[in-house]
C-alpha cells in the first residue's frame, strides 16, 4: 500500500524488480539496497483518500501512477553492474576527465575520485536542464537549490579532482549533445547556460580560495 503522507491520495501498489543473481535466487534481496536485485518499475493504484481520522474514502476519479527508472532499465538492457557504467554517463565522465585532467573513472564506490565523477556527472545534468528550463541561481527557493547543486559539484572538483579554475561550464556541451535529441529544448540556448554556470563558478571559487 502506497501513501505519500499521513493524509491524501493513496492506494495499493505493485513493484517490478529485476533479479540479476546468477541463479535467480534474489527474492530475499528485494528492497534491501542490493545492486543485484533492483526495482525498475512501480505502479500505484490511486483509488482512496486517507482522511484525518485515518479512514479511507474512495476517490471519484481513480488512476494508475506508474514510473520506470530510466537509468535502471538502461543498466539492465546494457548488462552493466551500475547505472554509472552505462552510456548515459560514460560520455559525461569522459568530458569530466578531459576538463579536469583527472584519471579516468574507475567505478569504485569507496573511491573519492570516482565519487566526484558521479556527483559531477549527476549535477551537470541537473544544472543544464534546470537552467534551460528558466531556473536562476539565487539565495531563495529553487534558485538556492540550483546554486547549492552547482557549488557541491564545484567543491568535489576542487577537493577530489584538483581543479582550481572553472570547469563545469565546459561540460554543458556534452549534455546537450548527448541528450539533445530526446530533449530538443536543451539546444535552445546552451551558450546562456554555460555563461550562467561560468559566472557562478568564478564567484564560488573565490570563496573557496
């Protein structure tokens, strides 16, 4: 049964998990944060409203809320051990290596350099999409989220990859090139996105210094 909070729309749910264990014996690993048994799809049958007194009232309009994990299904289709080993991320990681002169991504979960690759790869996608959609770095609301995401990525570059100059803006082009066919809005004004990121980088690097 799925509920977002103590009150509101809710209903029964069903999950689809992929078992990558060699003998398909991973039933006990479901929802145990295992990289061998991964939830890839969730369907929630929204049919009730949970009231203040915790009773359930049938909703007049019922529907199915469904979602599949893009990175997770790609990992399975490509036979990879991690989302970050798929071709969703490898071009971005290559661009990070080229921009920072760091050693190549090694895929280790306990390695700080590899962690920096993952953080920066995730965050540059977030920044490119959100700035394209009109978000602006600031100290309030969603602008604060954007600024925090940018600074976290910049800090990982500084601390783990040895960057001393702005580098995130150089990664915008690979996100646009790699995902622009599926999301053509990314091609609208990538130069403006690069400029915003570059200005933010300059200001934050002065603070770090």
